[in-house]
């Protein structure tokens, strides 16, 4: 899919009178952590699973839900998630800074909740940033794009592309107003400096 196709996809998500400034196809940088499973929304059940569940008697459904709720409130995994949410432990290396309650953490949680493709389309407009991902099943040839995240332009203060010392071509560090940041890598490395420059011009 070429840049014009991506632009047409992004334009479908624009608000009235909103102007698209720049977009970039990218993925999280190496070493960016995935959010703990317990911080994510449960996946939407497939149609077959829903039909089977509907056949359960109501008391049995309630029993399963109660047990799942109890298991989610205790145990070492829950304690580890609580530490992550409160920013406990060491920083996330050189690919992310900030806990799961930070703006960078919110971006990654929103991205993971979409359960879309490995690559995203980051979009900058004259009003906001937003992220799109392809959520179509693997056997579909036509992409089904979903917006999974958005913030006002003021929420992102700096985009550094191919900064001095970065070994990975196409890498961009996106810094948020709360000083958290996350690294992403442009699928086409040449797009990274163009995207960062356009985002900075309209900051």
C-alpha cells in the first residue's frame, strides 16, 4: 500500500474542517515493553464464542464471571501490574520512559487494546495526533482501519528523528507533555525526519 492509499485511509477519520498535516507508517521501537495483560480490556469474543456463551444458563454465566473477577483481584501478577501502573521499578530502558499511567503508557495500552496489525499509521493534523491500525482478519484483502488513540497537539512536545547516537534508522522518540516518551520506528526510514519536521512545524 502506497502513501496515497494511507493518506486516503487517514482522511476518513478527519473531523469536519480538520486538515491532515503528516502521517507515518511505524511500529514500536525495539525494547518498547508491551502492557501487562491485566491492564488491557478483554478481547471481544468471536461470534462462535458468543453463541456458545448465550447457551449457558444464567446462573452458570454468573459463576464464571465471579470466578474470573476474583482471580483478577489477587496474586503476584496483579501486584506486578500495580507496580507498573504506579511507575514502580526501573525505567523501561532506552525505548520508553514513564509508567503505565503516563501519556506514553496510555499510548501503548490503547494500541494493544486495538489488537490490530503490527504496524500503525500515526497521523498529525492541525488539531491533534491520532493512531490507526488494521483490525481486519488475516484472510481479508481489504484493510479495516480503526482509530485506537488520539491526543490534542499540545500533548506532544517533541518528536526527535534519527537523533545523534541512535543506531536504528527510522527511529523517532515521541515526547509527551508529562515528560514521558516512547520510541517508534518508521517502516520507511526516510519518512521519519520528514514526519518529525512536519509535526514540529505545526506544533
